[in-house]
């Protein structure tokens, strides 16, 4: 181990309180990107992050406008002949509702035992700060060992609607050898994890219409096909009894898992009971020929995210509703096209919707899946870093969620992402009482110090 690396690790160990206080300061800013009432808070948060970058000696730091919330860019290019790492992050957070379920103030970061509670402490302000803290430690030990660029956006929690255009418009500015994206997490606190696959997303709203106005259910029931019932009937046949999606051609482009990939999935330490316990369900469901990890990481899905129809207030109202609506999302795997899935869903509805109703299908967000090359230097650097800090070979997993920027960087910038992070499965992401396990977070800072030196 070089003297500079040792000095950086010593600095990180000695300044944990300072690092934690900085995270608390950032997490106290209510940067809820979906709420117009927090627009000024978004600007304040962007300014905070920009100032933090400047404090690290990063040059050319700019808060750059987009069609929505701004992007923070910065760079340090003083490591001649060394790789350039584009660090990705986001400073926006999810809404806090339902507020009554929080045990602490969502924007009053609070330590309880080994955990820090507050909105965004794990997703992903804690991960951004782990990266900046690692760089802080390195800069206090000497020069940075690699070149750095930063792309920290404010719209990830609303689907990154402005990011694709920003990347396309600034390809030269964002040119790099690889991207470090710490917007993932660990399987468990003793299981260092590298995410090498992300599912894509196709999101729709389906509306079913019947009569031209709400009807009295006693007078019209039995002669009018209730749109709520018709919608439920359509939803019920979107899967077979084993959980397979019944859209025509849905699986035509789904890659077959290799024997090596099956072995990697089998190595993951998460058991069926772990899933049942973490998810709060009695039994798991889905394609029986695949393990739960394979179903959530390497198989496509169709899920109903919301239903709305008729009277939903207190008490009773005997109404036969004029319309019903469902929010539908499909998680996609490599080679599936969100636009093709839209066509498949329309074909399904054309074939199965009864003549007693009419329907409309709107398409919203869409992003392809992504797979990372495990032989790239960035992955090897983080593998070695995890082995040094955790003392074990990291686990490789495919994540069930979607991070559109990973595929955007592959397509637009031609660079692979190192996708990791130090959150845990029970961090309550997007839910009340979000938390960050601090001992794991400190180990994450050390891991990133090693990562940058390994490169």
C-alpha cells in the first residue's frame, strides 16, 4: 500500500464525524423533485453540492440549466495520462408521504443506534457523500490519482426527463473512460455487491370507458358492462397461473441465461425466507423455473401500479362508474424494446377487450435494460477494493429496478458504468423511516478510496 493511500485511509478514519455532519447538512435540504413547492429547495441543494465540489478543489463547477431541475457539472483533469472517471449522482429525493408513519422528522437527520434516519440518507445523498468524502480524504493526502468529471442531476426520482437531452447536448464535455455510479446497494452488510445488470422500464396508463356518465348500479347493473369489472377482467388475463406475461411476443427477445450466470445467481446468499421476510409476504410468486433473484433481476415483468374507479370515499354510494383506470409498468431485460412492449400491450387489448367498452392506452417513461462488461478495468478496480475492505470476493447481481442513465451513457457516451453503493435492503427507500447503516457507509468510503487508487 502506498503512503498516500494509507494517509487517505487514516484521514477518513479520523474525520468520520465531519463526514457524517456534512451528510446531515445535505439531507436536511428537502429536495423533492416532483413537488413544485420545493423548487427553491432544489436550487439550494444544487448550490450546496456545487460548493462542496469547489471545496474539494474541483474546477469548472457549474449549475447548468435543463428543461427541469439543474444539473451540477464539475471537473478536475490534472492527472495527465490517467483514466477519466465520470461520477454520476442525483441530489433529488422522493416525497415523504405518509408523514404520520415517520418516527423522526424526514428532513431532520437523526442518529438512532448505528443508523441515520431521514429522507435521502440512503437514496442517494449518502452515496454521493460517500464518494465526495473519499475524494476529500484523497485530496488531503496528495494529488488525485485519476481525472474526474461530475454529473449530478436533480430529476432521477421523476424518471430523469431532462437528462437524455443534457447528455446528448454535452457529449464532448462528458467524455470519459468510465462512469462511477453509486446508486445501487449491497445484498447485506457483510456481502459487498456489484450490480452488473439493470432492468429497463415501460410505463403505461390504461383507461377503460363504458357509459358516458356514472349510473345507478341498481338501475343499470346487469345490463351495462361495468368498466371497473372489465378492467379487472383484462388485468386478470395479463398473466398465466405461473406468472408469465401473456402479451404477444413479450418473451421473443429475452436473452437466455447462460450456465455461468445461473451459477452467479446461485451464489447469492439471499434465501427464499430472506425474500419473504424482507418483503412482508407469506409466499413468493412467479415463474417457478427461475429463482427469486433471477425473477427480479433477469426476467421481465408486468405489474399493476395503481387502480382507480368509481366511488372510493367513506360510506356507500351505489354507483356504476363510467370509467376505470390502471397504471401499468413493465420491467424489461436486455434486448427488449419499450416501444415494442407498447405495441404488444395494444395488440393484447385489441384481441381481448370486449365490445362493451372502449379503451385508451397512454405511454409514459421508457428505458432499455443495461448489462455491464465485468472485464472492464473499473469493475476490476472495485472488485479489488471490496476484497481489501470486506475481505471477501464481492457478489455480482442484476438489479430489478431501472437507472436510465446507465443505458444512456452506454449508448450516447460509449462508456460502461461501475454500479455499486452502500445502502442495505432494509433502508426503506422511497418509504417512511428511510435509513443508512453508518458502519457500512464508513466501509464504503474506504472502498471508494481504494477504488480510485486501484484505477
